[in-house]
C-alpha cells in the first residue's frame, strides 16, 4: 500500500481520494479504449456507475461522457440523457451575462473537467460544441491556453465583430517563426494562416508518403525523403535523373551593395516570393541523359557522368521538347532566373551557399583566383562528374561552378521591373541569362548572385543546363510533396515504393487556413 501512495503517477495522495496525474489519466483511458475488448469495457462502465452512485452525479456524468460511445452503451440510456441535460444547463449558466473567470466553485469544476476529460467528452454529438465554446470563453485569454484534445481552431466561434488576423510562417536559419503578416518577417516565407478567433494549432506529424491523393504521376519511378527533403526519380532509356523538391519561400534576389566584388547588374536587390514549389534536377544534365534523348554528344570533356556542355539555348529547347514527348506529364523547362538563384542560395544570404567563401574542394573553379582573402587552390581545367562535390543545403549539386547553366529569362541590365513571383521575365533582348559560373572562371564569378548573358546560338565547353518542373494540377498528375504553401490541402497518403525516409512536418491550422511545413531542427513561436 505504501508503494501505491508514493507512486509517481499520483497527483494527490490524499487518503480521502487519491488522484492520478491528468496526463496519465488520458493515456490510460486511451489504452483502455484501444486494447480492452468491448464487453469488458461495458462491464467496467456499469461498475463505475455502481461505484459512483453515492457521489454527486456530475462526477459520474463527466466520467460517462469521457468514455467512448461503445462503452457508454453498456449503461442505461437515461444516464446519457441526464448527463447531456446537466452539461447543457451548466454551459448555459456559465455562459450567461456577467460571468467571468474566477467566480466560485463552478469554474473550478469546469477547469477540473477540462484537465481530465477525453476527446469523446469534447466531441460529444449533442453537447461537445457547447463544452468547447465554454472552455474557450473562460480560459482562452490565458497565455498557456491549449485547445482540448481533438479540437481544432475552426470549432471555436469568434466573438461578434472579430476581424480576420493573418499570420505568416517563415524559416529563419533553423527556426520556424510564426508572426503577424504586418510585421513583414525576414527569412524564407513558407505559408500563411488566417484566424478570426486568434487561435492557431500546431501539431507535429511524421509523413512517409507525399503524393497528393496517393496518386504518383506516370513518369515517376521512385520517390521519398532524406535529410535534404523530398526527391523523385524518372528514367529515360535506363538513364536515371533525380529531381529535388524546392519548397515555396521568399528571398532577396541579387547581391547587397556591401558584397565584395559585386557587379552593378546584380541589383538593386528585389524581394521575390516563390508561392509555388517546384522540382529541379539535382544535377545539371549529364552526357548520358543528353545522348539518350538526342542521340549524339557535343561535349569536349567526354564521360557519361559529366555535364553535357557545348550546347546552346536552342539545343536545350530541342532536348526539352523530345524528353517531354517521351514522358507525358513530365513537362520540363528551363528555370527562371529567380528560381535558379532561389534554389542556389537554398535559404542562405552569403555570397555562396557554402558561406562567405569557397574552396576547390567545394566548387570546381579556377583556384588560382580565390575570393577575397581565401587561399589559392587547385585549377582542374575541365569539368568534374556531376554530384562529385558537396551539395548545397537543399541537396543540389554544383550550383556554383563546373558549367554555366542556361535560364529561361531574356537579359535585362538590372532587376528594375523583374517579376516578384519568380516567373520567367521575357523582354526584347534575344540574349538569355546564364548563371552559376564554370570550371574556367575565378571565384568571384561563381557567386550565387553573379549573372551574365549569351546569345541563344552561343556554344562553348563551359555551357550546360538543368531542368525545372513546376507542379501541374491535373487529375492523376499529383506530383508535389505535401508541403503546401497555402490553404486547406487534400489527403497526404499514398504508397512510397523504393528507398524512402520519413519527413517531419508541422501541421498548422487557424480557423480559416491550414498549412503543412517542413520541420527544421528548432521551432520557435
């Protein structure tokens, strides 16, 4: 008996009535619901009813409504009628005019009920909504207020005349930050929520399958998650190409005025919001994939796993047309300049995605000409195989150096007038933007913000490309991982064949909007 009274599960060891800690009560009730056979659960309900008959009836009513409906069926139906009638009257009494938190034993009883009641209590078909609304009215202003189990913000009615509040979710380093939209938060924009009652729920979930509706597109051979995020692979004539999911967000395009060795055409910096995520080749197109599609290999530094180079803008358009014909629904194209820089930076703001400086162990460039005060290093004088150098934080290889990469945009001398949504910027110039620098360039030229132009028929041994696929919303073409940017989303279930991992996501919900965002190492609200 001494061990019972000293058990760590007890919140109160009063000999008049020992009580379990609320969190243990909830866990044991859930275990009771999940593991005990129905006849025994109903027998327990009848035993409880007999045990409680000498106590105030509201104790039994709360316990009865906290049982699952199948167990409730084991007691007389009149008990449920009486329990619901009591709760209606209780809610009406405390919801009346002039009632405020701190008034008497009724409020203490309601607070006690909120602490130990199960989701069945709050979700009762007849009185659950009344109990939820009362609980919020009496406790919602408390800074430590938490919604009852199983209750979502959209179940709480806002006060009359309440205005819609808009919240933004952004990632700053390894933190997720939830803030009011008017505060214009810094960092990478992920999502927005709306709430009229001021409530936002946050729930961590683990998700293995990310295809919307569980329907993979016909071109996808395998897909999954790893430490960098979501990936998908397609195969063309036995040649595999992996794409990475680039989540929606916000960034400053171009270089700040204080960046060392910047050029005037890298500014003025402009904020761009990528509202729709996209898939991007994790490497530039290889010679193997090019030859499988086109049938020849124009490259100077020949090897199946090296980048295809010596291709002009029109050559690339021919490649894209042919590979899209071979894989209906794939719909590849060249990335916009904004998409390219956003993916290259991968949430960073430094001159390189690796930081303030680079070495030839990270990037293939002319190591005789380092950046700023960096040490000299190797000059390879040729391309290296794709994915042979470290990736950036989003799992993309050789975004700096190795080969220049064609973009879809026409050339403009500055960013004045550039689209703020990351879309392709066309114009009167026939020249096209190339980004990333190459093996032949010094470190200054391979910065994330550096840009240059070539004519569409220009071919050199340092010119390659990688493709982008923007999500297509068509029946049977569900092709984005469940990291939506805005609004209520479809189901996030489905098969995950082949190698795959588990993604940790946060499900955030206001009373008007819902979003799921990837969970970084730290989360601050």
